[in-house]
């Protein structure tokens, strides 16, 4: 840690104090590392450098953005209000499935409501807020640990209901034995069951590059590029970057620069206000907040609904952007990833949430895989090809360190969970506030320490400025 | 929200909010409550399982007075407090505040009517700064509505209101001489400083009456003096105080009226002189020199 501490010490204080600079610094540092790593790998594999770097950057940007979005939403629940919601995956599922069902054509399999995509997204966010509110009403009467149990149970119920064949909508003949279309007052739809469901688009960037008419905007573009799309694709092609990477990069940077910024601004506004102050007071001691005249239950219901809506939208922008989801996408592990991101960044801090999302995605989630690739290249260049034992037992009994390394590299995507656990244990013991949880983010719309001079006679001498 | 401080006519109340006491009794009590008696407790009862913690306690607190509620351990003082402030639901009896029945209301509803309490063990919002603690209290903050907090145009009003409140907060902190701690986390304050903060924070609600649960417990003598001075200052400004306290001498020296509870019942009520000479009180304290 001493190296990291020294590195942290070398960062100028002005950067540490300014949230925007801090976030920009972390992103820049991450990008630099990834560019170096990908350049190295491309050279080692005799591949073209630019396309490899571009592809890697769009991938990591996407992950950073979605984890930052989700960590910000969770920060409102857990960091600010102390609501231990471990049903995030469930609320994401409600968002993605609602959107998919609302937007799916009525003639599809499973059938949907055939609404325009923007309407479906807004509707899905509203539905998620509503579902959150319904879940909150009984659950928020409970203490923190019980709320956790209720929410994780709720999330699993949602996943299992989506997985069930009864509502799948795949057998559309009412006479058939397995008829499973949900029919409410003539409105027919299905969840797709275990087979999953199509989301409206597998390439959200098409909305920018392929939209030529209002119909494209409402029901999804056909895929033929418009003038802007043709120009951008051609420019990218000339440096060897194909259109799918361009699409991915466009969407990833849209998420990072637009959506994360909007979430951040919204949550900072919520947090730095009298509303946020009551949320913090609920986290610290609900009875005190009540004794000072705050109707805490209503605050909790409101904040739970808003947080769930943000989680639903986050789910749509994340899992809803691949063209297809199935219920297994929303296993509880997703919830724990998001919690890890927030814990790393520092619960209670919005800036920390963004940085936590970035650090988690770049170094804990994706980092081990990239590191393994680099190590593999380095080691094979020295020792030739690595042995790759098929089982842990075979690796151990071989008594060959290269076999151990080979086994580790082959199974790095599984072993990263061990690494994640170790990082969490270390953080809990040595830095339970996360990276930025120790910072004072004062819950007020103004700088409270800046004393207004209006009523103080000495103020003129202090040179303080009037705020009116 | 701010009109909650006024005293609405009792008959204007929503019938659903009334507790299960005979309507006619409440009506009668409300009418009988003189303007000079902001708090009136009638036949209050509270049972926990088989134990009767508060057994038919009735007393009144005069406007602008500093009234002390004393009694040996387990006399039911804190339970009485909790019943008055809505933390516990009373099993019987009624609590009237400014002629209005507040029995069975939620703690926040009672606070918003201008009856604010502090806690026996100072309950600070530890990971909030002293300033945040203070800014939390004021009633009717526009920014407590989510829409006002986030919508660009509406937020300007929130900022303006907060700027005014900030001044009030700093003045109150100066009054309690804890302004040098303003940016400290409340969790870093000493026991006595927390008690000061708790009183200051309660004051920021703009209450008509303050219920202080053992405000001097665990406070060093110099801070105790400061706290007492502040309470006397505030009383002169017209605030009404009811305080629970263990320290007999302190109550006898500072309060003009004393209520004594023993084993859940009201034992005596009167001036400190009366109480000192009351045989039953002396007996209850087992011959302790009062």
C-alpha cells in the first residue's frame, strides 16, 4: 500500500479537492494503463494497434459507465439513507423486462405492447419506481437487516417469475396445452421465460448513426447508416476500426459523458439539499429525525422509489443494450458487484460512487483478465508455451510452478472472485470508508461555513460579500 | 407547515387522528385547559407486559415555567416523556398541548406542533457536522420537497431559504458558545458539547415548549453551568421547559415547580419548598436529604 499511498500523496491537493478533476484524473489514469497494456498485447500478438486499443477502450468505458450509474443509484439508497437494498438486480430486471415487453411488437414471440421505444423506456422507469414503492411499503417498516432480506427475496422472486414458463408467451395458440400468453383485458404479452426476451435494439448507437426518419427514432433504426453514420464509419474504417467498435464506443461514451453526468448532477442536487439532510438523518438516527418533526416514512418511500427508478433505467441502459436478456442476467451476484463498486469508492459520496464504479470495472472486474493476458505473453516469451492443466488437482500435483501459473491464467475469470473477496476483506479492515467515504459532502444547497455578513457588524471589516 | 405553531381549534381536527378516548372527555379537557397551561397530562397509563410503568399520571405545566420532573430510578419519568412525545403509545389517558389533544400522534406530528424533546443519552447524528445537525431542524423547509431540491428554478428558493436559516444557525451556535465546533462531526464532540448541541438543535425547530430528558447527565460542572444559563435565558424569552433530572439539588435550585413521580404514580407536585418538606417524597427517596 505504501507505493499507492506515495502515489496518492503525489497528487496535487487541488485535484483531490475538486471532484471533477478527481474523476477525470482517475479516468485518465485508467485509460493510460489500458492503452499501454493493449498496445503491448497488440505488438506481442502482431495485431494492428489502433483497432485493438479502440476496442478495449470502448469496452472498459462501457463497464465503467454502467457500474458508475448503478453505484450512484445505490448510493442514494445505502450511502445516503442507509437503506440496505440488496435487490438491485431485481429492480434492474423489472426495468429491462418492462421496456422489452412494452416495446415488443404485438405479433412477436413473445408478444408485447408494440409501443414506441422512448415511450417504453419512460414507462419502464415509471413501472420500476412503482414496483419499488410497492416493495417499500411493507419493507420500510422493518429494520435494516430485515429490509435486506426482503429486498433480496424480492429480487429472486422477480427473477424466478421471469424464468417461469407460465408467463413466457411462447405458445400463442389458446387451444394448445402449453398456452402461456399473459392476457390482461385483451392486452397480451409474455416474458419469454427461461429463453429470455429480445430488447428493442442491440446497437443503441444506431439511433445516432442510422436514424433517417421519425419512425426510426420511435421503433428502432433499420441499420442502414445515415449521412453522419456513413461519414463516421468511413473515417473509422480508414484507420482500421470497424463499425461495430464505433457503435460501441459511441454508446459507451454517451453513457459515461451524458448519463453518468446526469445521474451525478441529479444525485448531488438531491444530496446537497434539505431533502438530502433528512435522508442522512434517517441513516444516522431515524428517531431523532422524527423528533425534529420529519415524517421519515414518507421520505423513505420517496427515496426508495427514486432510487429504484434510477436502477431500472440503469438496467435498461446496461443489460437492455445487448438486444437480448434472460433471467439469469439478474442473479444476485450483479447486486454484489454494484455493492463492491460502491464500497470501494466510498458509500455516502457521489464522487466516490463514480470513482468506485471506474476502479471496480477497470481493475477488479476487467483488470485480472488483462493482467493474465500480459503475464501469459511475458512468460511464454521466456519459457515457451505454458502447460495448461485441466483441473486444480492436476496443477498442484505436477509440482510445476509454470503449471500453476498456466492454471491461474486459464481460470482467471473464476479466480477473480477470490481476488475480489480479498480486496473487500482488506478494505473492510483497513479502509472501511472506501476511497472517498471519509470526505465531508455537506448536505446543504449552500456553503454552510460561509457566514453571511448581513446581520454581523464586523462583516464589512472581514471583507465578506453579501449574497443578496 | 409554519402554521402548525398556531393553535388550531380542537374541533377542526381530523377525527381519524383522535385516539381511542371518549370524545366527550377530550372535548371537555380541551375546553378546561386554560391558555396558560401549554401541556396537560391526564391519567396517563403505560404498561409493558405485566409491568405498569406509568399508572394514571396527571399534571400540568404552566406557560413560561421551568418545571422539573423528578423521581427515583424506575419511577416512570422517561416513559412519561416518551408517551408525551409519541415515542410510545399510551395505553390510557390523554396528553393535551396548547388545548389540543396530541395523544397517539406520531413523534414528528408532535414536534411540528411545537413540542420538541431531547434525549437522555444525547443522540447526535454523528456522521453529520454540527452545522448539518442544526440545519436539519427548522420546520417548513422548502428543500425538503424533492421537486424543489432538484428542479433548477425552484432550487433558487431553497438556496435563499437556506441562506436565511444559516444565519439563524450561526447565531444559535454563538448563543450556546459552540460556534467554534461548527464544522466538526457531531460524533467528535464531548458529552457536554453534545448536550449543548442537542438543545441548540431542538431550539432550531422553533418550539413553544421543550422537554429535556436529563440534560445534565454526564456534563461537567462548567458546561452544566453554561447549559443552565442558557435554559434560564431561553425561559426569559418565553420558552416553556419541562425537564427530567436525577440531581435533586439542581432541580430544587432552578425550577419553580417540581413534579415527583414514584413507581409510576404521581407522588407530589408543588414548589421546591413544598416538595422538600413532603413526607412521602422523603420516604420515596429513602431518607435521602432533599
